[in-house]
C-alpha cells in the first residue's frame, strides 16, 4: 500500500519535509508573531525595523523556497529545466486568475483555486501540486493582501494538492469507465425532458460522465482541510488561553466559509477535472515533465534527406 502511495523514496522524503519541517516553521513564525519586537522611531535601527515590519513577506519567500525542495527531489540527480517549471507556473497563474475573477462572486470563499491545484497534483504529482499551491497562494496575496496569514495559506493549499496527489497514486480517484450518474427513472419524472429542469439534468449527466465522484468529494472535503489549518493560525495567533470551547467556537464560525469553499471546488472538479487532467497528462508524457521519460522518438532521416544535407 505504501509503495502505491509513495512511488519512490524521494516522495517519502518530501512527505517528511512537508509534514515536519514546514509545520515547524509555521509554529516558529507563530511564536515570532506573538512576541514581535516593538517598533520605535530610532533611525539607527532602520534595517531591524524593515525586517520586523516585513517579516510576513520575507517568511513567505523563505517558505516558498522550502516548498521547492520536495519538487526538486523528484528529478533525482538532474536539475529541473525551464520546460519542467512552465506547467507549474501556468497552473499557478490560472489559480491566481481564478481566485481574482471569482472575487466578484458575492459568496465568501467561493474560489476555484483549490480545484486548479488539485488537478495540477493529479497531472504532475504531489510534489508539483504542493509547490503550485504554495506559489499560487503567495502570488495571489499580492492582490488580496500579504500578512501573517500568507505562510499558513501557502501551507494549506500546498497540503490540499499534496494529499490529492498521494490519493491519486493510491488509486482513490480512478474513473469507472462507462458509469453515468443520475440515470434513475425518477430523475426523468422530477426533471421532465424539454423543460429547463430537463436541460439541467441532461447537462449534469454529461458532466458527471467525465468526473470521478471520489475526486469531487475530496474537493468538497478540501474546503474543511483549508479551514482547519487556517483556524489553527487564528487560535495560535489570537486566542489565549486555547481551550476546547474556544476551539469549537472558532470552528463553528468558519463552517459556512469552509462549506462554500468546498462546494466551489466540487463543482469545478466535476466540470473540468477529467478533460484538464487528460490533456496535462499528455503534455507530461510527451515532453518528459516531472521525472517522466519521453515516449516519442524522432524518426531517422531518409537517404534522400541525408544526401541533401
């Protein structure tokens, strides 16, 4: 079972870094935030003031650098080339654009970023998914605001993608070929053909024919993963002392936000996960990305071409 989840020792090492080293960094940063040195008006400490005032941005950069370590491990002894980094950058950019575009939706936390990075993890592996989530969170916060929450959001979205990649390796998101949902007769009675409801159920059947329901359910659950980690940031940074009533109150206050986040992720995965992941998988295999070997060979030149050359 573990061999299916961790395809190599490098993935296991990456899992250790993500689950031990990065959370330790977050705890250390939380301690720094709780004991941040006070700022004064003394000009001779300008460098110290700069570090204290911009600690969240500097830690975000350092956290992003640490997030690249699991990604680099995938390539063993060879260094990632520019073509290996382009898909990660493109998927992160799509996630940033989606988060910005959905900001006009009057529903809190109704953002497609989690779905985009989950698709990236499925296509390119858990390590690539983690750095995609971290990069997308860091870059998008230049639009939504940097702060002490930035490293926690980077870790939250990175973990969502990393877990999705591991579950995909374990075979949890395999598509059941030929299975179409919403085919019961009572759906036709509830949504008669040639009506608006009938058009809606026909569209739903078409979409579900291309989306593994287990993946969509994980997308729904990912909203609560994100909310749980961000609740930990709030508890460690603003609640003293931390008690069970305080933990329950913080969790209850964010349930609707987590549910909204999960529903948006569910819907985007439902509609786009299968076509996007298939196209990205073809790109990965064709160009040998994320440690894959190339599956194409250029044909040898013909005799006529050789004579011309």
